[in-house]
């Protein structure tokens, strides 16, 4: 097995106000699943920093109208407290001032872009109300974090068919797709050949022998090593984050793969989207 990487850029961490975490954990428990780490945001940051993770790129999402603006005020306050933090800000198209507020958010030097979780928000990625947001992200040189895959679990709002409708209109959309595009791993990886703005992140995809484990051979990973980002989904995980890292290291891929996925690709994207930092 390759040695553990350090430092690590984690491009997929979730941080919420305490009440938000409490609600998420209650939902998990009601579904018969308990998260491994019930850590509030400051504890999450300290836990990851102590394990060589920095910078940290976090996100949260607006599950309904009226949530994005107060969540973003909280995000700005957190960014001011921790200089190694970067953020994908939440957005909801039903907010009256959604686009104007999003423009103010992405002007912050450590806001990478905007996060949409279509499964939770119950919106389609090709909803026309989102097109002005996509256009603004492209114009401002920022990125999107779009939960468009149907894994680890899905519903009618996610999946490759919906995402293709977005790419037909915005083929160069700068977007990070979490979970390696699961569960349609092959189809999402094939998008990388024709859409240079797409990156995939590893979150929740490399624990062995799970229904949502990445199921393609190492040749796919090596071929696209310039377009994969490490992400942990911390702290709302059901198994230790170290297990995914160990599984990836156990694949015995090239040193170049590990250097890029765990660090260099993330640093490059941060430099491109947040050059003032």
C-alpha cells in the first residue's frame, strides 16, 4: 500500500449551523442510519486539520425557500474565523433576490462557487430558473458543486439523463460532480472526454464492498487523474473516512495519481477560482 498522503485538500466537507446538523442527524437516525461523527462545525475543522487536511472546501444547501441567505451569512462568519476554509454557497431559485445575493457571495475571495443538491431540494438541474445562475458562474470564473448523480441514493430529480440536458445547453459548465457520478460511474467518467469543465470527487465512493462502491477498473482512474478531486463527505459518514483513503491507496495506482487527486488538483482549482487568496 502507498503511504498516507499529507497534506490533503478535501473538496467535499459539509458544515452547518448546530441546528442544521441536529436536523440532519435526526433524519439519518429516523432512516435507521447513524452517522459516525456527531461533530459540530468547529470540531469538524479541528478534527480534519489534526489529520493533515488543509485547505478544507465545505458546502451546505438550501432545502427550501428562505434558507440560503441566513445560511450564507453564517458561512461568511465561519470563513472569517478559519483562513484555511473555502466554501460552495447554497442557492435556491425561489428566493426573490437569489441571483443578486449569489453574485455577492461569489465575490467573496474564498467562495469557490455555488452548491445545489437536487435530490434534497427536489429541483431538476435543467430547471430554466437556474440558467441565469449557470451563466453567471461561467462569466465570473467560479464553479458549481452539483449533486446530479443517483448515488448513494437517488430520486426522480437526479441521474445522467437530467444532467445531459444541462450540458446540451452549457457544454463547458465548470462543475464538480460528487460521488464520482455514482451510481452511473462509467457514464459520468465518459463525460470527462468531451466536457473539460467537469471534475468528479471521490466522496462516499471508495469504501470496499458497498452498494455504491466505485466499480470500474484502475485504468479509468489513471486516465482521468487530472480531473478527480478527493472528497470525504465528512462528518456525515457511516464508516471512517480513513477507510476510503486506505482503499484508494491499496489500489496501488501511480504516485502521480495520488499526488494529483489528494492535493494538486484541488490546489489548482482553488487558485483558478479564488486567485485573490
